[in-house]
């Protein structure tokens, strides 16, 4: 646990340096490295309003620059890079080349850090002077061009070897990939637009921007000194220690149990590794937001510091978080540190290193500051755009829904999936998480009627209960009520306080709290609580049950505030609050507690009360709907209120994405009902789902970009994985729905249900209609292929037609791995084959079973039998069947196919769907020889031959293309006159390689593309230009190819097609380069008409 200041005193920014009045120079070299970077950023920001090339400048965090100290943006897009150097010696040309190559290597490995455009900008700002050689490099364009042209692979390798992050695992790296990386880095270095800003230019800018100068350099006329960064850091660290001590007393830090949760830890790790600067954590009361924030402040990541600002400390007059911190520090002992211009000193600290500022509990913002909160948040979020600081906000979900509605849809640098308004959500504890929390507190889990308490704070209170009745169901209301009674007993033991007086004060609290929904009640308003009132309030504070700030008092626990409200509310008052559209979270929780209290007295009374409240609940997201949903999570027997839960779901009118900000989302996930009942309850919300988000590819490979997972999706998957007969019956029925969304969701969930209970799911789905491969059984089988193969050979499936069993087994046996799902094992397939072979009455069926068996287990007798049945092998199964035979049979059969001797199989189709790349070397050589002959003798087959060649180009790397036969035939086709054949090769030649970099394959693609450009007639022009532009990031010749097409086909058709695709980023870049080259031709006297 790190409780010391997270700051290196040797690197801390010093107080402002003194300068001589009227001096033309400034002591730039006396600044620290990071302080000089901040100075440059501030000067660039001051100039931004007058620049055309950028409009914002952002400083990178220390240690994360990768050759980039400052990022320049234009209209939100990266427009340039700035590298800052504060060297004591004159910067040499070798220093410049080193920094340049270092950045280019990082940019080649991660293209996202490079600005777009053909000539991205890279600027050097130096605190010291340059050598004459370096100065000439920047001043003379010819010298610069010559120097960059002279960059060699050796130069790049020297830089790579000097940096651990680039040379790590060097021995395991592919040499071709490293060569390609080297050449790409050199190419990028030559394309950069380089510039230099030195001391003289910086002096002029400092004189121009007096405010910036004052922030870094003091003149005799600047007034008294401010606190240094180190002094501010010391004050803030003392503050952090005091805050952590208070959190420890409240059970949120120190030695109190803390159980990490993936729902926050994983998104926060992603946030810290990203370029995002703002993180929003939402969650229900008691779910651990404050404990997590305290844990972060105790143990911040890496070289970061973390400080917490309580939202209740935000004042109406504060403009941003710096103002709030300033007031807080001014109210604490300063140890002699000057408070002059403290806000600016805090700004200096913000810029001095890697800091995380956590604003905890936005829902607890005082009423007086609520109107100012959106502006406070906007300014505080804007701070993250201009400084390296990270900002973390925590809030209850309902409060954040209201607060974020007043903010821009996406605040600057918000780390959020898709269009979500938050970064992570702490919902109810999962079963496993809850068990770990129970274990941390040393209590048993079986006391809540089959449903565990779902928040760490409730489990902590439950652990403190002393209840002798081990069979009694204990609800949240019970836990809080017992805690309330224990509190009254504690208060009654205080000197000058009786339990009666304490009860009176708490009742007064409950009466007043609806008028003070932030929980802060004026002390004066409690004057009517009797003569012992002040003593009770003092006892509450002394017992850590309440906090007094100024003239207000607040109970520490949100849960307790809700209970106190619920104990005093009447049904009529609750209905009035619904009419008033009151949505404050504490009030919502109080109404839920009132309903739980009513159920504890009478179930019928609680049902009547819910009927009354539902009658006045508006449609759409509302505090009233949240209160109803919350109450259904609080009751002891939810099955008695299932129609009320359905009525609540029926009132939802917003998107399912917004369910995460409503208690309704929590209700459908966690209400204590059987899984099938929960699915039926939530199913009307299917209408709000996008069927595309439920495609099976997202199930097979979770985590793919593009899918939006709503609270409905999480709740439905959770229910499906509690697979049982009722769940399966429901999903099988829904999988046949005509409604696209309902069908898609049910089929996706069938995957999950089958994975959770394979044998039960397969048996249930087998009983459903199976009139095709797009059926419930097919879905279940694709989820558990091994179990499905065995099922097909089992007694349960024996009554089905043999042709169906054989076809399904053949399909399963031929499966490739899909995401996380593996194919069946040999044991699974052979179990079914051995039971189905005796029943195979047709040669086609026997052939399919032999193919399935030979995929997994070589057997000469079965191979011979398959060859004997060759005429009965379907054309669609030809390549699969051929691949399981020996080389001799393969060579003979493939020769018969290509020469036309095999009349049982469709040669044209099989060439277009070639599986020849799966054959052995000798067979492959025979296939290519016959294919080359066929291309010469039967040119009308050029298109299917081209399809066969395209497949082999993808599957056979150049190093394995013996004699380059595939490539030679591809070149012949690419130069030919058959437009369709050339189009088939174009998709390979023009597509980017992506992550699997192979220099020889890239060269092969580029050579084919050049041939295709030379042979283009205009028939494939659109696809050709699209592919040229799409692969431009990998290849330098995109503009050359485009200009060659203009030369061959004319400017008008080429530019017309290219401009039609101008909305694509990569096409815009190519168009800009085309226009530049055409303009250059015009200047040289060429005709550029069109």
C-alpha cells in the first residue's frame, strides 16, 4: 500500500525562475524536461486561435509519449506531432535522426499515433541551439531531402536495438516483418513535413504571450512568489492521508475487506492504457464506488497519484475542480506554505506529472451547487483536454442520467463503449462476487431465500447482525431495519440521550428528508426534535453515523437515509411524489423501502399499494418507475408481484441502452424469480433491440467491436445460462418468431443455454421441428459440436431418418474452430460413425460417413472404400473427400477432374471453389500443371480458374509457391482480357494485409496490382480504385497507380469514380495526392484537363 507522496522531488517543477527585467532571453535550460514540455504546450495553445493547421494542443502523460510530447488537433483529428528537447548541448543532426526514426518505428507499429495525410507534420521545439549541421538540415530543403534519402536499414536497426519496448522478443520476430517495418519507417520519415522552433522563436512567443510568460518566469514586477509544485503536492498528500483515514473509519479503506470487481477493474485498466482522459463510473447505492475510489487513492497504478474530491464539497461559486481543491486546501493547516495565487499553483501541479482526480458521489452534490454542476463538470472535463491529468467521476446511475443530459453527448476524451454515456457500471454483485464478499466478512450465504444480498455495504451490515433464527429469510429491508434498531440502542447508551429521544429525531429526519433530497438537512430544521435533539445529533456524529458540514447534517449511509424516508412515508405522500415527477435517488430508494415495509406487514396491502402507484407512474424513464422497480427487488416474495413487474416493464419507452441508467434494468436481471419467468417478464423489451447485435458471430467470438450490449442483453444471457426445461421451451418457441429481433435474440440465447446444459438442450431441440439446418437443434449443435456428434449416434436420435443423421454428422465433423468453440474430438465423431455406418443404406450416405471418419482417423480400408464410391461423392463434398485420401489417389482423381475424364463432378464449379491448396506437394504440382494447360486451351474457363488461383494466393505464401507457379499464372490472368477473371484477382492484389505482415506477400500483391492497372479497361474501375486507396497505408505506390489509370483511361472517368468515394478517409488522402501531382504536372507544362 503506497501512502507516501507520489512525486519524485528531483523531477518536481521548481518555483518560477527569476528573469532580469527587460531581458531579451529566458533561462529555458533551467526548466525541468516536463516543465519545458508544458511551456511549449501552453505557447502552442496560445497561438491556436491564429493558426490554420491546428486548433488544439494536448500534452502527453510522462513516460507514454513514444516520440510524441504534444499532439496537435484540427477539428478533432490528429494534425501534427511535437517533440520537445531540453538538451544542455547543442542538438546534433544525429540526435534529430534518432528521434525521428524512433517516432516512425512506433508509428509503423501503431498507425493510430500518426496524423492522416500524405505529408504529416512533425515539429521539433528545442530549449537549446542546434549545431550548424542540424540548422542546415531544417533551413535547406535540398539538404533535408538528401539526408532523409540516405537513411539506411542500419540506422533504423540501431534505434530499434536501443529501445527495450521496440527490441523486446527480438529473437522471436519474423525477419521479413522486421525488414518491412524498417522500410516502412524510412518511408514515413521521408514523408514527414519537418520543422524546428528554437530559443529565439520561443523568446518572441513568450514576450507576445505575457500570461504564459508569468506562469513560468518571474520578473521583478510580477509580485510575491507562489507555492511551488512540490509544496502543493505536499499539501495534497496530507489531505489525501486525512481523507483515507475518514474512509477507513467508514469501512471503505484501510484494513476493511476489499473485493476487486471485474466490472470496474477491466474497463479502468483499458482506460489507463488508452488516450482517453475522462472515466465515468456509475452504480447503485452501496455497490462499492467509494470503496473503489479509496482503494485507488491508496494504491494508484504505476507512476500516477490519485486524489479524491467529495462531490458534496463542490460549492456553487466553484468554476471547476481546481477551485474546489483551492478552497479545501485553504481550510486546512498549510505548514507555512504561501497561499498567494493558490489556484495557479494547483494548475502548475496538475501539469507537473501523472495525476488522477476522482470526484466521488456526484449524486451527493449539495442542492445549492446542483444548478452550477453541469458547468463545473464541463470546465473540469475540458481541463483533461489541455493537461495530462485524468478525471474520474462516480455517481449513482439515476443521478448520472440526469446530469449527463445537461452535458455534451460525448464530453471530451470520455472513455465509453459505443454511444454510452458512461465508462463502467457497478451493478448488483454477481453470484461469484457476492460469495467472495460474504467470505471476506466471514458469513454464510444461505439466509436470503435463494437470493444473495447484492451489494458490499449490505453484506457488511448483514455480517454485523446477531440473529438466532437461522431459517428466517433476511431481506435488505430486514438488514437495514436491524441496523436502524442497533443504531437507536447505540444512541440510547450515550450520555444525555434516550432511545425515545433518538427515535423522535430519526422520525423528524424522515419527515424532512423528502424536502432535502441530497440528504443534507439544515440543523435549524431539526429544532422541533425535542430538548435532547442536539445531544442526539452530536451522538450520531460521534458514532460515525452522520456528518455535519457548516449548518447542515447528513446521515453517512445512503441506505440508511432511504430506510428513514421509507419508515415515515405514507401511500398518499408517495403518490403525490409520483405526480410531482420527483426523481432524486434517495427519494426513489425511500419509496421502495416503504413498499418493502408494507409487504412485511401484509402482502395484500403491498399489492394494493403497487396498484395505486402504478396507476400514476408515467411511461418512459422516470423516478416513479425506478421506485417501482427497486421495490420489486426489495420484497420478500417477488412471485406475489409478478403482474406488477410486468406492468413496470410495459411502461418502458426508451432505448434498451438507457436501461443501464434505470432501476428497471437491475430489476429484470436480479428479481428473485425462476429464469424462465424472468425471460418472459423482460421479453417485451426485445422490440428495442437491434437484431444485428445478436448475430451468432458475437457469441462465438465475444468482445468483437460493433456489438452494443444493453442491460437487457446482460439480463437475458444470465437467465439463459440458468438453463432448464422451461427456459429451453421458451427460447425454442421464440426462435421461430416472425419478428426479426425476437428471433435473433432467442437464437443467440439458445447458444448460451446449450453451452450451459448441453445434453438437456440437444434433447429438447431435437424434439422441435428440424426441417432444415437453420433450426433450434442446429443452433444448439453449433454451440457444443462434440456433444452434438455423440447425440447423433445415441438412442435418443435413433428414430430419425438416417439421411438426416448422416448429413448433420458430416457437417459437424467438417467444422473449423469458430472463435472459442472447438470442433468435435475424434472420439466424439467415431462414436457416431460406428453406430451410423451399419444403417447407411445409400452409397452417398456411406461416402459421407467415411469422409467424416477419415478426417479424424486414417484407415487404408476406409480410403479404398471411399475411392470405390467416388462417383457417389457429391460435387459439393469433392475437395473434402479428396483431402482425406492418399497422394496417389489424389493425383489420379484431380487429373481426371481437370482433363474432363471425371464426368460425375462439375469441373467449372470445383475450379471456382478450389480446395487444391490443401493437397500435398506432388499432387499440388500436378494440379498446377493441368491448370496452366487448361487456361491456355480453354480460355472460356478463365473466371473459375482465376477464382481457384485467388484462393491459392491467399492460402499459399510465396515461400511455399514452388517455382512461383501460382504467381506466374496469376500474372497471366491479370494481363488477360477477361474482365471477370481480373476482378477475381483484384480482391487479393488490392486488399491490405492487415496484421499478418509478410514482405514477400506484399510484394506479390503489389506486382499483381500493377499488372491489373495496366490491363484495366474501365469495367472494374470502381473496385480497382477502392482497393488502391484501401491499401494505401501499406504501400507507397497508390498515387502512382491512380495517375497511371488517368494516363490510360483519361482523367474524367477516373476522377469521377474516385470523387464518388470521397467520403472514405483513405480515398480522400489519395485524392489529395492525385490533385497535388496533377497540379505539379500543370506547372511543368503537362495537360491536366479533366
